[in-house]
C-alpha cells in the first residue's frame, strides 16, 4: 500500500506541477491579453484624437468653403454691376458718336450755307465794285490799298 500511496502522491505532485504550469501559462496568456488590451486602448485613443482632428479640419474647410462661396457670389454681383456699367458706357459712347456725327453733319450744312451765302455776297460785292469802277462811285474810287468786302471775299 505504501507503493500505492507513493504512486498517488507522485501522481498528485505531477498534477500539481501541471496545474502550476497551466496557471503560469494562464498568467502569461492573461499578461499578453492585458498588453494587447493596452495596445488596443492606445490605438483607440490615437484614433479618437485623429477623428477629432479630422472633424476640426472638416469644420475649418467647411467654413473656408462657405467663405469662398460668399466671395464668389460677391464677385458675381460685382461683375454683373461692372457689366451693366460697361453696357451703359457703351450706350453712352454710341449715343455720343451719333451726336458727334449729327453735329458734324450740322456743321457741314452750316459751312455749306455760309459758303453759299458768302459766294452770293462776294459775288454781289464784286459786281458792285466792278460797276463802281466802270460807272464811277460818286468820287470814291477803289484803290489798290482800299479793299471792300468784295476784295476780302476774293482773297479768301
């Protein structure tokens, strides 16, 4: 029986050693799981930080985009106003050009009327001067230095 007890004790010791090994392996596995958990928590913290930064950047870009859209709208309004100013200036230039053409035509008509009138007046004055020379002018003679309106007209 002693052999049996001894065998049972050896078997118990072997099982205790196996249990101790199993406990040691379980502790090692638990330590590894704890380390993996800490690493995962660190990654999660970094991911949360990156997410917060991304959200902040998105908010900043959204604000920048909104400002850019506002600036574009203002630019469109400004360009529309400048386009209207340009169109008005073009219309004024066209009207001024037409008025200039009308004024030039009126000046031409006036010049032609003056020329016609002047040539008629000059012709009459010349005719009167010739008659005065031919028939006498009541003692007044036209000399070389004395020019009448007809002489002035001829010189022009």
